[in-house]
């Protein structure tokens, strides 16, 4: 089945630094990838939709300058948390579809970010 | 606006018994897709089962089946013969059309299932 690889699985960084999270589709091409954020014991909240070769589409309330998304190829999307603060600590998880519009999303294993 | 509602924050079931997790949705679209995902404590999202709005039969995948009632806008997940490994968070989700024609997935609040031996 379709595999999405996310790296790193966890990261600890200091306030003010930037962190980059990579999301790769290993055996399929993904023109669209989705980035979600999940706080402890809460649901997944969509942050933005990453479109290959164009600007990402951000959900309402998500700061585009804070969460930079780049989708440079059909198999790679990156999320960069810029100038991270403790309130950015969360679980970030990416996903992609391998073909049909109603096919299920395949998720990466997520990245747990802790900002100290 | 589309919305997914899971009213059961937590459920428990005895091993080998069946359990039903509730999910209702609200949409004005005629065509839509409904999904269930499992999230163990390790965090990964595991796709379980899908139901299309035009599917006439309830979806089944092994021990998972859906009780899809379109008129009531509900798609309840039934897990038969529960196993200890079924203990996890379960999320109901639905496609929502986004700008550009792609479909994004919105999730319900989730139900935490505990299977007791």
C-alpha cells in the first residue's frame, strides 16, 4: 500500500529556532499533501494544504509566516516552524492521497515537537 | 459548513465482544466520503474503512463494519470480536471540498476505546 514517510519523528528545540519537518510519499506521487496539528487528547486540525509547484493554502487562523510550507516535488513537502515558541509544541502529522479524490489519506507517523 | 460529531469521548468493551462507535455528520453536499481512522498511543493514523455517500451497501472490512444511515447522517463503526490491540483513539472523518478542487479531510473529536480482558 501507499506509504508516507515523515521525518523527524520527534524533535526538541530552543525558543527562537526554526524546525523543518519533511513528508515524503515513498511509492506514489502526491500533487497535494495535507499538514495537520494535534494537541494532546484532541483531534487533528488541518493547518494547510500543500500543492506541488504552487503556494500552500492555509486554514483560517494559521499563520503562513510562522508555518512555512514548501512542496518542491511530487514526493516531498516540508513544514518549517519558524521562530518556534513553547506554544508551538505539538504533534504535527502529514498526509497524502495516492490517486482518487475519495481515496483515503495515507498518513506519516507524525513529528512530536517540543520547544523549550 | 461541514461538521463531524463524535459524542462518545470514551468507550470500553470486554474482549471478544462487539462495540459500536457513533459518528454523525452535517453536509449539504450530495456526494461525499466518510472514513474511520484508528490512532494508537504511538500516534500513527491507520485507515480502517470507507463509505461513499452513494454506496447502497454498508461497508465492511474484516472485523470492521459501518452502519451507514444516510437519512440520519450517521455512520457508526462496529468492531466485532474486540481484541486488546483495538484499544486506541478512533476518529471519524469526512471529505470537505477545498479551493482548487481537491478534497481535504475533516475529523471528529474522536472516541477513546478501551478493551478490557
